[in-house]
């Protein structure tokens, strides 16, 4: 299993971020998102609890095609809790198909920080494929990390549009700086290997 | 953004519009009434039918992970 944790800051209030979250698709970085649906939504005290189904276009590398027969869509369930009492917004996302290849779990916590919002993002990638688990984990992990950075950038573009916050549109210099930071984060990211019960992972 | 079932797109759009208005103007201001119940019921019935035709394990959609012991934990 591989794990990472990164932090990000949104130059928007927490209320703006949670309102914008429901409108973040489509954006220029979300062309792989094919659909999103609410499966369940309920109010429990001061909490709004939502479950959504998101369909993503699959992207399988050439070497991976032999493992996957004819499935080009990834179905992802996103559970979330808007907690008004603590001003936190938590999302937990997991794939519900293609799990025989790899599982990708992501937990995001958005917390209010005066006029800003801090995002703590954790990710877990695991594959239990005999012989190829390590290769699949490496590929999925790096792809997942770069796609989360792109997804955050896309979300910020939406927030910029909603709240006319021009500074959130990254300039070329900022993009380069961000790319360098992402590369540094990937290099520094905590990569943990754990053995599996059946011993198939390695 | 589209629905997983093309036939649900219009119902989804109406519900999303109603929900976003409720969320920004009511929920964040302390209103705790259920959002857009009629639109949600119609949209839900369409989505549930559409999902049945897809290759998705229904138990995976039904189970909850967030806030339960099934959440993944950071390695120690």
C-alpha cells in the first residue's frame, strides 16, 4: 500500500469553498469526469451528509491493457459531511469497480482558517494483483497524485469564476512554481509498503 | 454536469439548481429543513433505475465508509 498526505490552501472562506464544491464540475481540468449523481442526502442535526456517484473515464497505460478487459469507466463513490458546528467539510472517495486491479481511497478535510480554507488530503493506493501489484501501485499512485493536484487547480478555477477572485487563476510563473512543488511533494511523499495477508502483493 | 443516466439529466439539473440555492441561502444560514424533497424524489427514482443497467455492485454503493471503522488510516 502507498500513502500520501498533502496540504493546500484555498484563498476563499470556508462557506465559499463548500458552496463551490457542489459546482466544481465541469471545469477545464475535469474532462475525465463523465457524470456525477447524488445517491443519498440527509440532514442530521447540524450536518449535511451526502453520498454521490461519479463516473470517470478510465485511462489505462499500454502495459495495463492486458490486465483489463473492456472496462474504460471508473465508478467512484464520494461520501461527504458538511459539519456546521465545527466548520469542517470532509469527503471520502473510493473506487467501486476495477478493485481487482487497484483500490484508491482519498480523504479530504476542508477546515476554516479565518479568511482562508485549509485542505488536508490523504490518499491510499493498494493493489493485490499477483506479480504485478507493485507496478500497478507505482503507476496508480503517481497518476493519482498528479490528478489530485490538477483537480484542486480546477476547483480553484471554478471558485475564481464564482467569486471573481482573479488571483486564483495561476499565472505561468505560478504554474511552474506549482509544478515544481508537486514534483517535490511526490519525491518527498511518504511511501509505505505493507505486506498483505495472502502474500500476493510482492 | 451530466447524470449517469442520460434520461435523468433534466431532473438532475432542476434538483442541482434548487439544492445549490438551498445550500447557500438556507443551510449555511441555519435553516434545517430538507432541501427540495419533491425534485429529489423524482431525480432519485430516475438515477436508481439508470444505475441498475450499469455494471456496478449495488452493495458497494450502499455501504458507508466515512466516519466508520472502514476508513483507511494513515500508516503508523
